[in-house]
C-alpha cells in the first residue's frame, strides 16, 4: 500500500497562518476539503484575523471538523460584544458528539454565561447519551460556578466514575449542605481517584 500524497492545500493554509499571510489563508477558507477549511480557520485565528462573519460561517459548516476548530477559537476572543453576535447556547445543540464535547468545554471558558448556556449544560450533564459530553458539561458547570447548576453537579456525583471524577472537583464551586454531604460520601467512593479528590477537598479548611 503506497503512501498518500500530502494535502498540499492544507499545508499551504497552515503555512499561511505561521507566515502572517491573511490573504493566503483566506484562499482556503472555502476549500472543498473540510480538513483544509479547518486549517484555514486555525490560521486566521492564529493571526487574529478571524472575523465575526468568519466565525458564523465556520460554526455553521457542514463538517464537524470545521465547527470544532471554530469553537476552539472562541475562548481567546470572547467578549460581551461577541456574545451579542455569536449564540453560544446554539453550539450546545450540535448533533455531533465530537463537536458537542468541545462546545461544552468552550462554554465553560466563556464568561459570564448566559442563563440558556447554563440551562443547556445542565441538560447535557443530566441526560446526554455520550458520557464524554456529560463529563465535559459537568466540568464546564464547575468552571462557571453558576448557583443554578448546583443540583445538577451534585447529581453527577452519582454518574459513572469518569464523570464523578469531574463532578467532585466541580463541587468546589458551590456551597450548601448537600454539597458538603456529597463530598463526605465521595470520600468513600469505590473509585480511588474520586476518593482521593474528596479527601483532599475535605482536608482544606
């Protein structure tokens, strides 16, 4: 089996980003290859040339690879102004779990959160089929620390082990008797990483 030739368009898009060549990167923004379009988005973001219109187009791209890359560019440039033009909550409705996991992470990095963002993260953390998405949503809720998410995070402490590991750390963003009781319970968890985290948190005065 021979070695496939390199994707020259993608390579050129990457080089444009490292060469401060905005025009060169834009040449590939609408390329037929999704991987090349994603590289063009990354190149423009690297140069600080990714406009709001660019983001809208990339976040609506038919390829999850491009949507995911566009999402990753949001935290570094998030602002109250951008929040009025980019609907972060809508990205949490992506039907692709590969994209949704990243959207949850990004939502946790973009503050202050809109109420709908917190509400949607709670929905994902509580009942989404893909455990990686639930895990990412729980971590985001802990990062945001919105009081409306407290019950959801406490409930996540009863999910599978990988999610409980996230949830026990997310608990530190909240106050309440139920939070304290859950930390005590998690100090006896069957998973050693959960136990260790809970024990260390309980030891902090």
